[in-house]
C-alpha cells in the first residue's frame, strides 16, 4: 500500500493522507495515538472501512410498556368523556 503523509501544522499527531483507492486519488486525515509508526495500520483500517462498509441494520422499534399504554388509554378515555361520550 502506497500513500503519502503530511503532518498537519499545529496538530500533535494528525496527518493528512493521500493515496490511490480503486483508481481514484483520495485524501483523508488520521490521528495517531502514540506516534507515526501507527500510520500504516490507520490507513489500512480506513481503506477497509471505505471499501467494505458494514451494513446498517435498523433496530426494531421498542414496544411501549404496559404503563405507557395505560397512560395513553386513560388520556383517550378522558378525551372521550370530555366530548360527552
């Protein structure tokens, strides 16, 4: 994997990365935790994330609790009674 890195001015461990991915030049920033030796792993991780995105699985809606249903029922009952029903 070939890339160029440029330490960003006034940033302690932040680097601008430029590389070719799928025939296109891309640029992104990475932040190292310790030092520049982490760049290879960070670049590989970022490219893998771009090329193999994880599917977004929608979460199932949380059903209302019994207490929430009872409160809604009581509110509707009060509205009906207010209408003269």
